[in-house]
């Protein structure tokens, strides 16, 4: 029996009708179960309960077994002296306050419908990737609210990690953003080496050469370890190599070992060499980079900025000194959207948080709502249940819902799981 299920039962008053009695033999009537407390202290606060004919307003503490009152040292904690009812599954002890007075105790085991336990057990033991899939039927209307909520949760979780990087950069927004964006441009496969590259090459060094595309390419590709003495026939890689040797000595740089980068099982358009050339083109468009992107008028303008055309050589090549034959050169719209979703927009949200500008945070969320939903395995998983994301906020919400709720079987914390249990269990009698 999970304690979270007992919280769910108490919060929604899903008990069989009858004369509820405390283990001390006093009748219990619940006028209000209280407000669920997710911080320290009792589980529910400001509950309104009549016990043995006496009205009480106070806290309710919930445990699976009554002995946990003592295991958690509540009997020595004055914060629990205002508990007016101890709700348990099994009452194997009597709970006492710090002054030794006993607390009325209600054991739920005889009062919880078996159908509720069976439905909950079905969710917890489900082998499906989405545990609630077997219960959904034709009901889908409550998914959008949950996806909006988890979309914001995912944004907030990403911002927490970004905040640590900002602190490590001593509040230097441009330096921190450079590292966030580089990691996002590496996607999952090359995120770590991209972040290592950004850490070893300050954005302020790159800023000195924003008007010099050759220097920008030389710094990025050379620092990544991709520039070696090339054959004389490859003019542009040779120029980049010699340019990097000069800049390396000038700025006392140490290139990364190229073995850190991954090329296997990747489309050539996603090779890190091509990404670095696109990054050079992005920096060449104008710096400071974060300030430029943050102040754009809308997400359409942002997408245009994140799809720069690299120099002529990289429109025809994927790697230095390859045989050529490449086509295009710009990042795809889908790739640019990933960079926006994973770096630019979270940075905007964090900027609003640090500067105490709620309007900036709302603008960041609004931009996610205007971007098209992503396409990935998790999104396709939900689409198999006829649940579609309407925008990037909801597709991010699908990822967060799957990873933090479905995989962890946190169905009772999920709007969908809550609604399914509440609507499927029509034989429950809610108490008033």
C-alpha cells in the first residue's frame, strides 16, 4: 500500500459510507479534508472535522502503519502538536503528541473500496509504457491540461540546471548562454563535447572576431581538434589550419582530442564539423549573441536567425578535406526548433526570473506555444493513443510526462491518472 494512495483517498474522500469510528471509539465526520501540504509538517492542514461530537480545525497526518508516527519522530516534533486526526491504513500503535496526549486515529482499511485498490494496482503493475493506456477508452479531454503543466515543469527543470551554469559563470549571461547553446547544437549525441568546447573557448574571444568568418571557423574547428595539416589541394581547410595556429598561440588555446566527437550512425548533415560551421555563421550574424536573440520580436524571427547559411566551403562539404558533394548547408527547421526549445527559450525564461520580469517568463512560454510540436519517439508514443501535441510546449510536456510520471508510475500525481480513477470508480460514495 503506497502512502500516496492514502493521500489520494483522503483528499478526494473516497471512502465507503457508514459510521466511521476512531480506534478510540469516537464517531468521525469530515467537513473538509484540509489542504494538501507538500512542504515540511503534517500532510494536510486546516482540516475541519467533528470527532466524538466536538468540532476541530487542525492538521491531519497520514501513514500506512501507525508506528511510522514514531519512526518519523513526530512524537518529539512540536510542529505535529496541532494534528487532530491520525489517518492510517493499519492502526498498530497509538500516536502521542509531545505532551503525551493521544491523537484520535482512523484506520482506513475497512473503508476503502476494493475496486479502487484493484484499479490502482493495475496502474502500478502495468507493463505498458503508458500505464493508463488500458483504462483510457474514449476519454482524452484532460490530457491538454496535464501537457501544459508538465511542459512548464520541464522548462523549469531545465532552467534549474542552467541557473547553476550561470552561477558558475559568475552571472555572465553571454558566456553562460554560449555554453547552453553549444550543448543544444550538439543534440544528444555530441552534447558533452560541444559543452567542453564552449568551456575551453570563451565567447568573449569569439566576440573579437565576429566580423571575420574565417577566424570564427578556425577557432571553432581548430579548438574541436578537426584541423590538421591538410593537403595543399584543399585551399580552405589549409587557410583555416594556418589561421588557427596563429590564434591558438595568441590566445594560448589547447585543442580538444578529436576522439571525443561522434560521427557514427549520424546523417552527414548532423556531423559536428557541419554544426561548428553553422555556429560560426550564427556568431558572424552579430554579437552579443544572447542579447540579440532575446530581443527578437517573435519565434518566427528566432527561427530565421537559427538557420544561418555557412560559408561556401561548408555548403559543399561535411568535413574538412572530404570529397565534397554536400548539398545545402543551413540547419533544418526542425533542428533549429530543437535549439530554440532547449537553449534560447529556457534562457529567456531564466532571464525573466533573475531580473524579476514575469512578462519575460510569460513571453518565453508564449513562444513555446507558437512553435510547432516536436517529432520524436515519445511524441509518437502518445500519438498512438490518439493524443496529439498542439505546440512545442505540449510536446515538451509529453517528454516530461513520460519520463517523470509514466515511467515512475506517479499516476496519482498526474491529472490523467487522477481523473481516470475518479471517473472509473463510479461505485465510490464521496462523503460530504
